C-alpha cells in the first residue's frame, strides 16, 4: 500500500489529524525535522498503527520534505 502523507514536525504528540483529499493523510509528528528524527518517528508511528514491523515501512519519496510517499 502506498500512502501520501503531509507531515507536520515539532508537534506535542504524533497523531493523524485528518485527510487533505482522498489520498493524502495529515500527520503531526512529535519530533524535530533534524537528523532524520521526524522520519524515524513517522516510521515508528505507522508501524505501531498498522501493527507491522518497522522494517516493513519505507519512505519512498520526500524524505527531506513535508509531503512524503510511504510504502507499507
């Protein structure tokens, strides 16, 4: 499954906040966008949400931007 995510770093907690359109989910991330911490937190959150190992979650596009494509 391929997800398009609009990520907002530096939030108080990591959570899904809504949908921008049919294919884009908006997620607040409780980590700064430095040193890959926000991406690591996003992968951790999605792995927990989908009950999958972290190794099965991959950021395919947009690792350095707010709009990301993630393969689950």
